[in-house]
C-alpha cells in the first residue's frame, strides 16, 4: 500500500506542482489531501508515503532541487501524520461521521498540520537561499493556504466518501502498523 500510495501521491503532487506554481511553492497543491487521507487510512505506512512522495514529485516537476526536497521531509511527515495522530488519539471516525470528527480533521489534520508544514518548508527555502527573508512571509502564507484549501476540499471528500470502502478492506490500518 505504501508503494501504491507513493505512486498516487507522485501523480497528484506533480500535477499540483505544475498546475499553479508560485516559485518554489504551489498555490493549490492537492498532494496534501493524499498525504493526510493516506496517513489516516494506512497509519505509519501512509505517513512514510506522505513524507516521501513529495521528494519524487518535486524532482519530476522541477519545483525544488533534491537537497531541498529531502530537507522538506520533516514538514511532509507532519503534514501527513498529524491528521492520523489526531484521528487516532481522539477516536475520530475516518469517514467524518460526526461534527467532532470534522473539527478534529480540519483543525488539526489540515490547519495545524499545514501551518507546521508551511513554516518548515518556507524556512527550508530561506535556509537554502532560494527565498529571501523579506519574501518569506508571502511564501509561507502562500504555502499554508495552497496546501490547506485542497486538504479541506479533497481531503474531506476522500475521507467522507472513500473511507467506508477502505475501512472494509484488508488494507485499512487500525493502529499504526497493522
């Protein structure tokens, strides 16, 4: 499942990076929805896929040099993993059945996860000299919004409508590894 999800993430992530690029970030990156939903469904395997597929999609799209993409790994891991952690920690249902499930997913799994990911990623760009300190706030906000909107839209759709199928399959990971 990890390899399959990496493949799906590469396609979605690359398309998003090419579709609405703003320098080294995308104004609308649907790969974030794949990160969060995959981690909710597949636990640690989904987090691994969500952390690593952006490295490959960035290489394919040319949106970031390999060392920069590798430096993004901690931010990508949090963007993928915080939704899974929050849903498991607070016993939220992956299919977003109740209002509480929605609040947990949207609040922690999208808004907070992308806040961290955007702060990390935009800081990496400054550290590598690809973005100036003066441009950092615009890059950071663009990254946060550009990841959060697809997380809200596509992530919610995936969880609401695809989760029942995934939960009934043998691929669903109730814990972290199995």
